[in-house]
């Protein structure tokens, strides 16, 4: 399912498309919520920025982004792996981190994955089954899958994607919101420790493999009624914030990512977000992430049905829009919503239809209600089990 859109005139994204959250607002949004983040080093940085933003309005440092498997980060705890085991770049690397706020109202956990589906993931799912039920799961695995598991890695990746979404649908409660983060764009050259010396010949093709892998993952996630956040689209012109290794991103990009993610989560939970202009003194303006760079070309692989410099999103094929499309302008949504399968818990009481994903209800059949983020901290409504 692919559609290609074009326009004669570039359209600048509206500032209201994304909210710039303050720490106090993130604390309210995630009050008494259990957030689980699964994935590679990019997702670990997603975890770190969220943990930091739950405590204060500041950015990650370069050292914090680079650190791997440390015993503690901003009041969190290394639960397993990392420096408690052996630090290496192999497919058996493990790292489990957890942050529980001093008030006991926020719980965030991170599991490092080197493959989207494996026996280890089954262990993680079992752990989640017998522990507190997660309210939000954020997951991505792509680069390791496509570069570390042999010549048939794409075929294996597609099969494992189907397996992981089936298992998530079986294990996660209907009240849990799952967001699939699509892999971010790679640079033309990949350096550093991610690719082992014997894997360097893959660097040239890996960036296009990621585009293909994103297509399959987004399509399958949509088929299973999970939400998809298209980070590849959002950051395709933000290459000035990508590290020289061609894989990782700086603290400004990750804060931008957190705002995108939290905006989507708030919308999914029916939260009415505060309306404010872009705060002065922030490290980057919104338009900076949409400056076209002709050097970057993330064309769709030919066999997936699109021509050069055309972005893709899963969904029905609309009639083509005539006119030139020199910059690959994209008029469709870049956050793709699954069926509403989540019911917010207290302190917010929002009535929604129960279990609609398995009932395959249409979006027009949803009951939508909103509640507002307040400046005051929400009332206590329970603590996490010890």
C-alpha cells in the first residue's frame, strides 16, 4: 500500500503540528504511566531524552548520548547487561535500564534489541506479562536486522516483523498504545563502531535497505492496527543534526523527536495540548528540519512502486495530483494512526470504546473526548508495585 503525492508549491509545515513540551507537561501527560521503549542505540537515546524531559527542561549532553551501558543516567538504574556484563558490539549485547521518578508516578523502561523478534524478545514479553501492564510501548529495530544476519536479512526481517506484531497483539492489553518508530535516515557513509570491518561493504546499500525495511514495517504495523511515527520523513532534511558516523543524531534532533512522539501520544490519548508559539531561545527553529538538501536522496527502491525522491506512507492509493514535484513535497500525514486500542487510566477519566482493534472498527466510528493538561500536578492515583 503506497501512495505518492506531489504539489506545485512547497508547503511549510504548520507550527501547530507539533507541541514543544515543558517538563511539567510531560510529567502530567505520563502521570502514572508505564512506558516501555525497545530498540537499538537510537531508541536508547529516545529513552534518555524522555527520562531527562520528565525531570527538567534541558538537553542531553554529547557525552550522555555517546555513553553505553552506564550504571546510572539521570537518576535511572542499569538493571541488566551493559557494564554489569560485557560491553561489545555483538548481536548478544544486552542492556536493560529503568527510571522511576521520586514521586513514584512515572516508570520508564528500556530494552536493547539487536533483532526485532528473537527468543530474547519472548523473554521480554514474558517479563511484561507478569509485571505491571505497560500503557505505552515504543519500538523499532531495523539497522541490526538488515546488517548482522546474513544475505537473506531482508526476508528474515519481514518474517520477524510479522511475528513481533502478532505477539504484541497477543500480549499487550487493549489499553496499551504501541507506536512503531520508523528507522531514521542514514548517511551515505557509515563510520564508527556500528558496522564491523567485515560488514563495511554493506554501508553503500544499507541506507536504501532501510527505506525498504521501513515500507514493510509500516505496512505490517498498520495491518495489525498499531500506530506508526514516520521518523524517516521527519528527519530526511535534518542532516545537519546527524552525527558524522552516519547513524546517530545530536541532542537537538532527539528533543525534536521527543516532541513529535509526545504530541502523537497526547493526541492518541485525547489530551488537549497547550497552544503556544515556538518558545524563544530554543536550539533550533521548526523550519530548520524542512530545509531541502539535494545531496540527500532517499528514493523508493524501484520494485516498491515509486519513482525518485518520492516519500511513501502506508494507506490507500489516492488519485495522482498533477504537477512537478522537484523537492519530493509530501502533503499526506506523517503520523499514521492505528485503530484506537487504548483507554487512558486515572487520574484522567476519558470514556472510549473498548477493544476496537479486534473489532476492526472504522476511524469514523470512534468516540473522541479530550481533557486538558493543567498547570497543577494531577492528583495521586496509585503507585507502582515494588
